[in-house]
């Protein structure tokens, strides 16, 4: 799907593209590979993590829980920053010691077939592009309400675990942190399931289809199903394959955004 160039350019309201998924699912790598293709600026959700001193202590690991969806991100500050981007404000300065565990993508650049359609849509939208990546990107309603396009990467537990092992993170306080024993099975993966279960039919995060909005208990304050959300499977796929599928989804979503902003 591509958009022809004769259409008039639209308002220029900044475009916020969400790239969500489990920690170590490849979302930051995908954002890093998309950014130069679409002239996008990356804003990581990690920049809005709560200070270590405010995180919950979990006696099962004798340490802090960095992944609980309710108590690890400063959602109000994050939502304000995203709203500011839509209003034309510059992105907030990145903390000096934001987590730096994700390596820069080393694979050769590729040009996905859908890239021409993406760039045609962006030419019509005539707006700056921001890529917002995060492991709890779609949990808070105020945050996701600011996102124009929402991509969700889904990987298998064992693949995510293998990528996570050995990573070392820099904290906002200037210290380093790595997973204590049993952090992944006791804290990280259960927190991921908790944050995303309502997005999938029957709560089946690993294999279920995306749920329709309003399914289940609507009293759930956070993490409820919503649209539009595009699922991108990463299990068994290379970085290049994930990039191609993400670009196909992005082409369709930007075409939708053009129609919405044109008012038809």
C-alpha cells in the first residue's frame, strides 16, 4: 500500500510511533534500525524509570523489582513528555545514566519493499517523527493515548531469557545493575505477563490473538485492550525479517493516519 504524492501535505503535528514488547525482545534494536530509515528520533521509556530508591523491594530475590508495571515507570511524567512532543516541544534531555545495555544494530542496512510507501505517507504528513520504545509502553492509558501508531513485538519466553542473560544496566543514580539469581522467572517474566495479558484473548500473551477493546473486566484501571495495535511476531525471525514486517505494518498505519488527519 503506497500513497501517491499529489495529495496535499497535512498539518505537521508530530508523529509518535510506539515500539513495545518485553524487555530484550528486540524493540530497541528495531527502533534503532527504523530511525535512520524514517528520520526518526528515539525516546526510550527507560528515561522515565523511577529511581532505584523508589522501587519495591522483593524478598524473593533480596533486591529491587525493576519490572512491576505499576511501580517502575513514572507514567505521569512520561505522558506529559509525550504530550509535549505533540505540542511541538523538544524531547526532554536524556538522563546521564540511562540504561545502555542494548547494542547498536550491527547488521547491514536494508531497504524494505514498503519503505517507499512509508516515505510517501510521511511526505504527506510533513511532520517530525518520534520512536517511543518501552517494555511497559501500553500499560498506562494516558501514555498510550499519546501514541499515533502502536507496534507490539512478541517473542518466546526462552528467546527473551537468552537475550536478557548477562546484560548490565546503568541506573539513574550512576550505579550499575544486573539481574540477581531467579530475577527472570520470579519477577521479569511474570511482570511482562501481568502488564500484557489483557491485550490478548484469554490472557494468552505468548500465543493468543489480540483482544478487542472492552473484552473482559472493564473495571481494570490499566493494561486494557485497545485499538489500533499491531502485533509483530519475532519468534524465530532475524532482525532483518522483523524490520521488514514492522515496515509493512508501519506503512499501513501511516496510511490510516493520513486518512484520519485528512478527515476521511
